[in-house]
């Protein structure tokens, strides 16, 4: 005898367990085939099963399809962004060129343990076109591929240098030499800038990247802004009223951590609060252009950290927008597979292991001086004198090298006691590349037949003493109270004698000098 079903009571729209009809399985009618005639009216149990199945399995399938579709769409869109902007930056219209990114290659300089990149910024995007091709920001990023550390050096745009075939000018004008073409350097203005820096600073450059300021502004916006810790000597922070309304107006930032969008970051990269250039009422920029370059390096660190963060790398939209800013505003001599290698290399370099260097504060010393050119231009020159970069080279050698001599950084005076004009300068430059700090170059008070070394280091510089003995093999040791009193800070005084050869003769006969690490 069948059990009489009780009326169903609904709880939250579903039959409760106690109200369900107890029908033996054998007596339950078979379900008609879907689409057949004479289909019975679905029971509450049928509806429950159908709803349960609809609420789980199809949704999983549809959800998976949606995720897959989004992945494919975003991946294809991102792939197009990568291809399009790769073609812009590298000038290669072949779609297969992008495949080279999957085969990273060793970077130039990697075999010597150091890769150096010239980073330059200009204002080619300025609507007024004023000085747009001048490289207003010049930096070197030099990476030690073995110890995974690096340094970033700002080169003042007002540095007075000799530009080959063009004469003396500020270094930011080197990029305008668009007809430059010399083996070992990039073609065009950036190649000329590479040559000028290499000749004067003694650092070989492996790659360059020229960026206009729009790329920097867009990049900051695309990663959601950057955080910068302002530490001005003025308790009010920073203020530069020189920016026009369409540039966001006056720059005003308090001391402490500030979150900057692209426009504010760009203004900070340009600001130097210089009253001599019509910026009146500004504060927080006591060193003007040096403060500006300090902020530029600070923001580069912040942008690096933000760009390599997972919330940026895992966001196709942000990555695509970053690719747009690069494609539209960057030119470089990197190949795409080399950039991939650089990316992997920089992932191993922590920001805390990147030194931020400035020539006006090199181990507490200012290696620069103000200079007024013959044409009336106000510029900067090496503290040792125009075109004398020996002290700057010695400082950079100390930073780059890990040799005992460079670590000792002995204060050294080189005097010419022979008959060859310019010998003291030439020899001073030579040994400066090994890390000695040449404080004075001049003529000896009398003639010397043999090179003489006066050691006033009191045993504190043993590696330097050995190096000088090995370099000047026929030298003699001596003491000289008069010269020591004249140069009280000198730890070594080298008096070149008549036995020394001219630099040209020595370069022909002596190839032992190793400058591969300079």
C-alpha cells in the first residue's frame, strides 16, 4: 500500500526534509525522455535536482570559459601591445622578431663583470620646442654582474666639456651632433654623448636609452603613482612656483613621504628652484640642479620598485600601458633579447644595493667648481680645472674597482723633474685610473735624474706603496721635509726623473697597463 504524501511546506522556497514524500524507489515513475510526448509534470524533487545541477556544473563551465576568454583576449591584446611597441623602439617590423625575447643573450660588458647604461632625458615632447633636443637629465647606471650591486651617477647637464669637432660647450649639447658616426659608439647624438662621457669620465658605456619626459610621466601614472620621501633642509619642504597652470601649477611638497602622480613627479624631476633663472619665492633647493638630480635618482628607484611589483606585472592593462609609454617615447640601442637579459639581471639587484652618487658630494668632497666660459655662459667644471677629470676618474675608479689600491685611495702629488713636457699630467692620469687620488700635478723645484717616491703614509697604504714600486721600477725612495711641508696632505709625492719615457714611447713598448676594469 502506497504512502500518502503530505502537503509540502516550503521553507525559504524549498521543501524541508521532513515534508518530502516517502516513495519507494521501485514505485517511482521513470522520467520520460527529454522532448518526448506525454511528459509528466515535474515534482519538487525534480526541480530541486535540476536547480542544484544548474547552480553548480554549468556555472563552473561558463566561469572557466569566461576566465579563458579573458585570458586569451587580454593576452592577445597584450601581445599586440608588445609587438607594436617593440617595432617602434627597435625599428623592426618583422613579427618573428618578438620571438627573440625568449632567447636572452649575454649583455655587452657582462664578460668583464660590468654593464653600464647611459640614461638620458630630453624635452622633445614640449609644445614650445625650447631646447627640446638637449639632454637635460644625464645618468649612468652601472651594474656589477658578479656582486649584484650597482651605482647610479648623475652628470650635471651644465658640465663644461670638449665636444669633438665642435669645441667646448655644456655636455647637454652633445646629443645635437646627429651626424656623429664612429666605431665603438652608437650613431648620432647619443653616440657623441657616449664618447664625451667615456673620454672624460673613463667609463666605457655599453648601451643607451633616450627618454622624453612624457614617458616618465606616463610610466608613473600607469603604475598607480610612486612614493617619494622628501628630506629637504628647509622645514617647509619643497616649493617651486615656476610651473604653468597646464603643467599642474606650482610644485609644493612637505617633508616626509609623498605619493606622486605622473605630473607632480615630472615637475619634481624638473624643479630646481633656481632664483638666477627667474624662479623667485622658491625654497627647499639650496643646491639647485644637484637637488634636482638627487630627486631624479630617488624617483628612478621608486619607479623601479613599483614597476617590478606583482600588482603591476600581473595586471595586463598596466603592463600594456607601460609598453605604450615606452614605445612612444623611448629610443635605445638595446635589442629586445638584451632588454630581457637586463630585466633578469636587475631583478637580482636590490634597491638597497644601488649607490646614488653625485659629483658635488663624493666621499664628502665637491669634485666640481663653478666656471664662467669665454662666451659668458655659466657652467660647471672639474675642481682640478677645465678638462682635468683626473680626480673624478679616480673617485669613480674607487667606486668601480675592488682592488686594494683603489680602496686605499691614497692622496698623491705628481711632479715633473724631467725634461718631457706634460709628463706629470700624463703619468698622473695613468695612475689615477688605478684608484690613486691625484691632488696636485706640477713641476718639481729641481731636476731629478731618477724618479723618486716620497712615502708619507706612515705604513697606512701598503698596497699603494707596492703598486708605485712596481709601476716605477727604477725609482728610489727618499724623504724631503721641504716638499712634505709644501704638500702636507699628500701621502705620496712622486717626482718623475729623466729616466722616464714619454707617454707615446711607453704606450708602444709597454702593454702591461690593464684598464679593462676602468
